[in-house]
C-alpha cells in the first residue's frame, strides 16, 4: 500500500510539474481582421492611424437618401469592416462627418447616410439603414468595394437614427454589431436583438432621456449575445454631432471587438472602465 501511495503522489507531482517545462495552454489566436497598431488608453480616445478618402453617393439611389462614404486610403492592411451611420430627426449626414471620420480612421469603411426625408421615423430609418447595408455590399464603387469586407458590416445611428439602429439590428441578425447613439424610439423593448449591441446615452439628454430611452432599451435586450450601456457624464443629446472623445472610445472599441473580432480591445470594455467621464456603465462583460 505504501508503494502504491508513493506512485500516486509521484504521478500527481509530475502532472503539476509538466507545465513548467513548456506544456502550457496555447495563447489565444490573433484575429485575421486586426487592423492598426496595438491600442492604448490614449489611442482609443483619439483618431486612428489610417489616412482617409471619401466619396459621395447620390440621393437618387433606391431605399435611402444617399450620403458620404469614408474609407482608409491605403489598401496595404487588407479589407476593412463596414459601418452604416444614420442621422437623427431633421439632421443630415454632414452633421456626423467628425464621428464618421474618427471611426473610419481606426480602420473601417463608414457610410454616413441621408434619409429619404428628414422627418422619417425610427422604423423607416431602420429600413433605410438596411438598404444602405445592401448598397455597400452590392453597389458601392470599385474603390470602396476593394476595401470593404462585406461579411463584416455594423449599423449605427443617432437619436431617431439610433432607434432605427435598434430596429435594423432586430430585423437582421446577420449584421455583425450595432452601436446606438442617444437612441430615441417609442418601442422600449428589444428582446429580439441577438447581435452584440452597445447603447451610448448622455446623462443630461432632454430629448431622449436615458431613464425612458437608453436604459430601458439596454435592459430589454435579453437576447443579445453581448450588450453594453455607456453614459457620458454631463453629456447632452447632441454629443454625436460634437464627436465626444469618450463616446468615440466606446464606439470604436465595440466595433473593433465585434466587427474585427480584435481581442486587443477587450480590455477597454471589460472590466467596466472607470472614468469621471462616464456617469454609468453596464455590460455583460465580453469574452
């Protein structure tokens, strides 16, 4: 019995010792869609490293009102994920050129669209977002198409465009991710959304108060694979137009993590970032 016990102890000791000699778990594989240098807490608050070009899309297209596509000038890094960005009530795509450029400069093709009418309601804006996704996939110029990975497209929008973002995400689960900026919608429940979705609210938003819009939206998304809610401290409804830095950080890191599958950005989402610039942050802690 003593000999048997000795052998068992030796076996356990060998098993514990083996990892010290190189038998360790393999490192997590890099995503083939990583674009740009390793991120830092400073770099995600600023514009990215990609130089940009842009092209206009005519208002005569079918399904939405045209707009502007911003894209990395160089093709040496490979193709990029896409983002459709819809405006708020009475606004136009030009109101979002700064935030569109910020996102594109981190390695995305960003399509800031105009709507058929400046007075279109959120569900109509959602349908137009999906029409713009289809345009990117099937009708974009050869210059844009050569830079776009049509299998990796996200949706976003501000105010009623943010409500349209939720509607689009609810309708099409093939979309890679969604980011709703200070969203407004009369429907407060979105359990059908399955894709990774971030909602960015503003603490002092009087147009779409977070207590009756962003927070109920976030809470209701029980079917989302991952979700997050970030609230900009002292922000108002129009921070999407002023391109707030912390809004940009949340926006970019979510797209990097779920459009590019780039785990280098997980550190900026989970654990919850602690900052005087955020009055609230909630998430399901992405892997």
